[in-house]
C-alpha cells in the first residue's frame, strides 16, 4: 500500500524542537516532506510576502528526510511547499507545529502555526495544527506524542467531516499519564487586554512593547479553554469562511437604505 | 448630542489616498482619531509584533484631526490605538481602509485591512473594513463615498446583529451612478493558485516571487464575488470565531480512540 504523503511545517522555524517532535510522529505514519520558516515567525497570522522575494534552501536537518527552509512567513512556507517543492505530489495531510505555546481560543487568529495549516486547508488538504501549552524552547514534547499520532492516524484513515478541513489541536502541559484524553470542542470567546510597556531606546527615542493579559469572556463548558483546564487535549474543527450566516437577513436594511449625500 | 468617536485605520499606510478618502467620510459622522502603519502593510493578515519594539509618532497629515503612525502591523495599530492613544475613550466604531484592492472572498484571510477591523471587533467594537476593487495608488475613491457614509451611519444608528461585530465591505470599480446598490452576502469559496516567479538576484542567488490566480470554487448566487460582478457593493457580516459547529459531533470518534503507541 502506498504510504500517505505528509507535509510538515511550523511557525517557530526549521530548528525548533517542536517541529522535530512532530516530524518524529509524522514519519511513523507516512512519507514526510518538511518546509518551515528559516527563523521564528510567531504571531504572524496569515501574513504572506507579496512585495518582495522569498528564498528557499534545501537543508539536511532531519536524517533521511526531504526538508527545506524558507525566508518567508509560515503561510509562504506552505505555498512554496505546495507549488514549488511538491508541485504534482499532492499531500494527503498537512500538519503544523508542535507550536511552543497555546493556540487555543482567540490565539487561533494570531497564530502562524494555525495559519500555515489553514493555508493547506484552503487548498482542500486535510490539515492539523498542534500546539503545546508551554512557551519554553525546552518544553517537553514527548508527553503528547501518542495522542498526536492517534489524531493524525484517525484523520488519515477517516478524513474530516463535511465543511471542515482543519483541526486546531492544543495539548496541556502535563505528563502523558496525566493527560485525561481528547475533547472535541468549540473556540472559547476571549481577547487579549494589552498593556504596552513604554520605554526609551539607547538614543532616547521612546518605544512600545506589547504584552497582555488573556481575558476569557465565555462561561461555556464546551470550549477549548475548559477542556485544557480539565487536563484534556482540545480539538476544535475550524474553517476559513468567516461569514456570520445568521446576520445576513437582519442586515438587509442596508440594501434598502438611500445613499447619504456627501458634504463636499 | 455627543458625536460618536470613530477610530480610522488601514493597511496601506498613513499616506495612502484610500485612508484619506475614508477619513473624509468619517469626519462627517463623528469625532475621528486616525492611527495607521507608517508604511504599506498589505497582506499582513492578523500578524502582531511581539518580539520587538513598536514606534508611535503623532503626525499632522489630516487637517485638524488627531492622527498617529506606528511602525507595526495593521493589528498593532489598532491595539496601540485602543490601549495607548485612546485609553479610556472607547470608540463607537472602527473603520479600516479604504483598501487599494479587493478583500472579497478568501482575500479576507490575508488582508491587513480586514484584520485591523477584526481586531477592534474582537474587543467588542463595531467595525467595518472597506476595500475598493482597484489596486492602483491613483484609484478613484470618490464613487463609493455616498455608500460608505450610508453603511457607517446605519451601523452607528442601529448597531449590528447578534453574533456579528464586523462587516467586510467591497466596492466595485465603477462610477457612482453605475453602482447598483448594496448586497448583503456570504464569503465566496475560493483560493489562490500560486505561480512563483523564479529568478536570480545580482549575486546569482535564486529567489521566488509570489504571484497567483484567483480560483473561484463557488457557484452560489448569494456570494460577495457574484454581487461585485453584478455591480453591487458587497457587505459580508464576519467573525473571528472559526469553529465549524456541525463538525463537533462527527469528530467525537477522536475522544473514544485509544492512544496509538509511539515507536521509540
């Protein structure tokens, strides 16, 4: 039987320990091609490079595996992976991560890890973003591996439900035996209340540095945040179509209104 | 009566003609504060700057209006606008644009213009992204102004429907009298089939430059693409919650599965 082709990417860069952990699992399930940014690209969201060139280098950092680094964003990596590296080889699955840090709840919007997976899903490829709730470079990526393998294998064997090509998976910072299991859930409503550190640089010019506090505005028991707090791995089926279908009818008042004259 | 406070931003930068056109309309409806990137930031998606400093300068480019430029992304601009510039002044509306170029259909995902408006909507502020289907710097932003004013005024007076804090508005490249009106619609399914231009730089090192072709995969009559093709302004109620609710139940098979052992 032909092994599935798995495209592996991330946003923490080609040398990140989380990427290595994900490659370890992926190569047990299929043929693996890796393409990742050549430098950390956290919080890049769905940014792409359109006004400048992108570099692509073949690298030998995963023994026996075809791997590339690219100078662009996580989404650039996936686009280069699909259209330049793989060309006519269509991946059966794209996995992104393991991200160093949470991409649960509203973090999905800022995340380069999820955006990379989403880019493949826009192309119709089943995709999974994996993140571990530990920001440190030396985070323990071993504990979640059996669950990651289970999720990848299930998606490879069964596909994904109608209207969904993307899973956002977050793994609690726990030992393997402490992880309670997997919960399929919805994205919790939340936002980041920012506090900008204000300081001055060595030349006396002021600058701001973003920092913030996660504010949960969701009491639901069926959210990713609740699942993670309870010791479960959260799986949120996700999409790139942002339409609020229920708001279309009430907004039709806009279609009836008369254009308002502009004061010249 | 107290005038509404309107935060105006964009992704093409503080000097873009599209921003000036949007400011022209906004100041007829309320008190305006402008904060925008100090350089063009197209296709930055929801990127934020977390690993470095951001600069903020007060500028005098809109006569009589409080305005700032920031060295970060469009989303950084809105965050700085809310937490540093406005602080305790809560905007009644955030508008972003007018973008030079379409943000209809899947472009919403890559757009810095929409992401800036979305950032305000995540904070619970009613927000509207405006884009004109003309990439050129000298695009005609006059034709759409009466419709932009109408949409902004309607949202200021009536708010937005439950579950929606963000409108993605696209304006066809037509004269005012040629615009047929406004259609409230859904985001069309599409993707960009990329073709990377491959070339070598002056030192002989190869590079890639992204270019692509928009591929519509949606036959629906109720989409933004169809509305624009028919000469209407498209309004898509949009959100930041990406969950595919209908996929949660079928995916519960993941919760029952047994973890798969990892080959060490």
